[in-house]
C-alpha cells in the first residue's frame, strides 16, 4: 500500500534555523534548492536524508553543462544507491561523467552534433551511455581491488538532457519517473520509465543460472528474491560471508559478476515535444527508499504541488516518504531524490 497524500512538515529546529537566515540540515542530509541551469530551459533540485540508517550510502551527481562547445542544452543527472557501505556510490558518482566524455561514441557525437541525423544521433548517444557504464564499472572494480572492497556495489539511475532528447540508463532498483501533461489537458501523469532489475525476472534468472549463479527467495527478507553465487553454500560452510543482492544488475560486486550480476544498463531514449511526450514537466530520479512508499503518480502530484507552493520538490518527495514510514513505525532507508523541472 502506497502512502496517502498528506502535507509534509519540517523539523522545528530547521524552521528556527531558516527563520534566522541559516538552515542546518541533519547529519546524512544534503540539498540543492531549485536552481536554474544557465543556458538550459530547466531547473534542478536535489534532497537526501539518511532515514533510520546509521550511514548515508546514497550519492547523486548534477552536471548542469556537459560540454560548452555543444550549443544546445546538455546536462547530466544521476542517483546511486550504495550497498555494503558507500565505497561504490562515492566512486561511481565521480566516474560516470568523465567516462561518458571519454567515450568514442560521445566524441563522435560531439564532432557532428550539428549535422548528424536524428537516428544517428540516438545511436551514438545510446552507445555512449553503454560505454559509460562499462568503463565506470571497470574503473570501480580496479579501485575495489586496490582497497580490498570486493563487496562494494551500487545501483544507478542516470539521465542526460541534450536538446529535446532524454537519454536514460539504469542498473538495479532505483527508478526514473517522467511527469507530463495529459495530451487532452486533463492533468498530469507520472510514468515510470525504468523497470527494476530483480533476479527473478525471466531474462535475469536465465542469465544468472547460465553463469552458474542461483536465485533464492529468503524468508527472513519477506521472501524477496536474491542473486547468489554458485559457491554460496560451500563458502558458508567454510565460515565465510558470501555476497547476495536483491538486484541483478549493478556497479561493483566483483564476487557476483562471474555468476551473472550484470553491468549492462537498460538504455532508453525519449524525444520531448513529440507525442506521447509533447509536454514533459518533470523528471524524478530517486533511490528505492522513495519508491518503497510512493507510486509514480503520487510522486508526480507531490512534485507538482511543491512547485506550486514554491517548495523544493525534491525535499517534498523525501519528506513524504519519511513521514509515511514513521506513521507505520517502519525503518526508513536512505532516500535521495533529484528533480529536473522543465519550463
């Protein structure tokens, strides 16, 4: 059951801090207030909260201008949800943009962006995203080996805005939501653009099992499916703590890569201004802590209401989720949201 739509509130301490001209965020929190990106027809905001966890393992990336030589809007946004600490998410947030810009497909696009056909543009940018994910994972695994962080892993949702084109890529169970006006002018619609990479999906299970891995449902985790290595039980018997994950594609997690954990993202391209995306209002990127509570449509309505009330929509989303969890006495996960607001 998803959370009902109810007003959110800020902590009294934060109210007092704001009244004095200074806002003090709690430990494990971060904020970017709605900020217009120079040269772009959109604003971006971000907010994250540690929830009820001891550490903040989420990270986010905001790059409002990728390349000054490209004379049209070009920006990049990402949210990364770490597991087994923050080593993977902390590194990946700094790896993805450089690896994108180093991609030979990005370089080819950069040299021909003003003359390339739309279909060729889409192919180059899709390939550049695949390059970015592969190169970022390779670099992360090298760092994991160097610092003996063999279990470090993270999910990813990333969006590049380039002209009227959206390029989306993801690994794992964080999500991207697009909010658009109904074509008939009857309100706004929240559409989930990504599908969680769960180990029990047919295509995911097939790959895992072909690589010698296993998919097991764990009773002590609400019967959720996990990917395990084929050597899991043997290593357990030897007193080791072999890795298992609730998602089947991710950065890092060296021990599970040979057993079918994939670094190949799902990449999708959307052309704005053309039906069914004639009137795109917002993009929402968030870690799974938000989607444990809110549906795509609820998130769309909360973001819209926040903008109308001149409130940071990213903060509104995170606080809705936190307060929904508190009402049911549930332990809140780290939650991070990035909202891109189109004019």
